[in-house]
């Protein structure tokens, strides 16, 4: 495991009156396994290693707008946590390179976790939400005790991993038992200008977040895509996704986000980009 200093993991921009900060939680060496001939995916992934693995980002987003202070996808647990030590067994095919983590970034920014008002979990994959708690003497404590936490209903109700010993969902169960977890099944404005929008396909309850202020818009996409090449190749998806549903989600979301500022969970830090319509589809552009 490698680490990076705090100054290298935080970048902030203004979107209207919204202050949006991207925090790098680390990177992951990941194998997309796109269902196309190797020559095609290698042309789109020139940095892939001999096994087809690429380094992707692990990004947390912090939004301050009006009275709201929102964390989107609180990411992994602290890099010195027991959870971090268990990654080799839980994710045997991936390699993680952690930053100092969300807690260190919040301290650098002078933000008390208790001041966070909302936490949005775009979906229930284990690189997006374990940071909702901290570990103290083998007990979980909410990292953001004053925040309402939001997750797509279909990622929570009936999730087969709930109640399984050792599942990452134990962390969300702590939040649920405290009465801090809300399920979302339709578009929902959680604070003025900040809206959760269902975007299924990666998981049944996957959501994204739209921030609108003074005529400017930013979309925090979660895993609508995993790599920028999927913008041009909307039908390229890793195994295990609901392909027809994700294809429909991408078409709808790309059209809505055309020209807006966009942040993807796994784009290399600092992850600011745009999705721009072309004559025959869409393309990714840096922003």
C-alpha cells in the first residue's frame, strides 16, 4: 500500500454558490473485462497492463451549498483500519493504493464530521460506503453522527448481504439502527439545489447527485461509468451489471448532463470532466 500527502488529494471548485471538493481516497488496480475483442479495449485503454488492469480513482465528493454540507460516497475506511487490512482477502483480484483518507482530508479542510448534514451513498459496493463509520475498540461509530444518510431502496431492502457476518453492510446497519438511514426510490431534493436521481444498472438502486446553483450544474455520477472510454462506448460494461438497464441509464444521463460539469467516482483524481454530445454519440472531455 502506498500513500499520498494531504495536499495532493484535495481539489475544490465553485459551481455557482456551491463549493465542491473532490477528495482522493486512493487508487485501485482493476480489470474491466469489457466484452469486446482485446484489440478494441486495448486501443481504448493504452495504459492497461499485461492482464488488462488499469489504475482507477477512488473519489469522495464534498458539497457545501447554503446550510447543507453533503458527503457523496464516503469511500473506504481509514487506511490504518482493520477493514483496510482485510482488503487482500475481500478483494483478491484488485490492488489498492490508499491516500491518507477522508478523515485526514476533513481535518486538512478544518471540517468537523459532526457538521456534515447529509451523506449520499450512490450504491452499495464496498469501495463506496465503508467510511460511514469509524472503528473504536472493534466497535463501529458513525463518522457523521448529525447527518441523514441516503441510499437507493433497491440497494438496501432485500439486499442478500444484509445480516451476513463480516459483510461491509454491517456498517450501514449501524447507521440504520441509529435511525439515520433513508431509502430513496424516486428523484428527491435533499437540500435546496442538491437532488438525488435514480440511475440503476450498476446496481438496482444506484443513484447519482445533481447540484444546481445560479444556472450552473454539476453531476456526481457514482459508477454510471467506471472509465472515461465508456462515454464513447456506452455498451462497454464490466461483467455482472444489468446491461439493458445501465445502457438506458447512460443514454438518459449523458443527454441530461451534456455540457455540465461531471465527476465520476473512478476517474483519476481530480476527476473534473464533461460529457459532450457529438454527431453520433458522446465523448468525454477534461474540465
